[in-house]
C-alpha cells in the first residue's frame, strides 16, 4: 500500500493508504472459505426476528444467519426491505425516505503496469494525486499512482438539467463497464499535467477495468436495526474524487 501525499493528514488527523482494489479482493477472498461465497445472487427481501435474519433471492433461494450485513450499494435491497418494515411501524426518520441528491457521472479505471521510464513518478513510494478542472466545461479529471506501477484515473461530469440527471440515473445506477464507450471517446483528448492525454492511460487499461456510474450523495440516518446492519454506499453514498478510482481499480 502507498500513503497518499498532501494535506489530508492535517485536515482529518490521518493519511489515506492506497492500493488497487483487486489486491484488496484477493486478500479478503483468502480469508473466507470458498463454499461460503455465492455469486450471481440478487436479494429481493429480508426478514428478521429475535432468532436471526433471512434473505430471499431472485432465484428462489433463501439464506439464514445470526446477523445480516447489507453491503449492496446505493440502491440496497437490504436497506429498502428494512426501511419498508420500519415505515410500517412508523419509526423510520423522515430523512431516510428522501431521494438521493443528483448531479454527476463518474468514469474510473486502473491501468495495467506501466513503464516507469515513461512515467518516472511511478517510482515514488507514496501516492501523488493530480486534478484538472477545465474552466467552462462540465468535466473534472484526475489520476494517482498506486503499487505495481499502475495509475488510477477518474473523470467526473456534472449535469446541469434535471432531464440529464434522470437519464444518467436510469442508464448508469450501478458500477459497470457496459456503457463506457461513448464517454471514453469524448474524454480521450483531455490533457494531463505531466504530458500526454487521458487516452494514453485508457489505451493501457483493459475495458473490463473501466467503469461508469451515476453519482449521488446521501447520508442515511438508520444504519442498524435489530439483527441487520448496513455499510458502504448502502447507507453513506458520498462522492469523493480521491476514493472513486479505487472502486473499480
């Protein structure tokens, strides 16, 4: 892992540590028995009582446990199911019923290992972040170095009208590489502070490692109830340019 240089430590009391997300996945998977991991599941509903919690999936399967942790994104099925039950009991805070705030599309990626001779700042033992804000446009882009001679890059596009926001929200509500092509074509020429263009990084990045999502901000009040807890975007979806590149790194 690399520490992130800058003034974050002075602002919040500690520095960030950066690493490519596949490395984090590998570490977490190494600690969980393979038979306990199930892919391709979509949670439809959950129920809980004093004895435990149960989820029901779209394929008809059910799973039981002592506790349920919902880490299933901004449109968390766990949160929605829990909140419905709390609304029925009239104990859900009004703020938890409001929509997420609207406004941004984000495209991120992490390159393959690059040549340090071409990009000397990869040789640093710390992460350094660069950001470009283009005057008169809707775009902001940034990049930073992470271990293994890789670069994470990020482009954020802000929308000015409600119609644009609603279209992007419908098309890109979850992280995915499926609809990146048109945005990639429109950002390849963006210039980089160290020379070259964003297209240089894009060409060194597998397409399945480039992802696009519509960004919204929302901090929910209810994070736990009974035997259910939620973490991540399920309860605090907050746009932060320094975090986003690692979501699909």
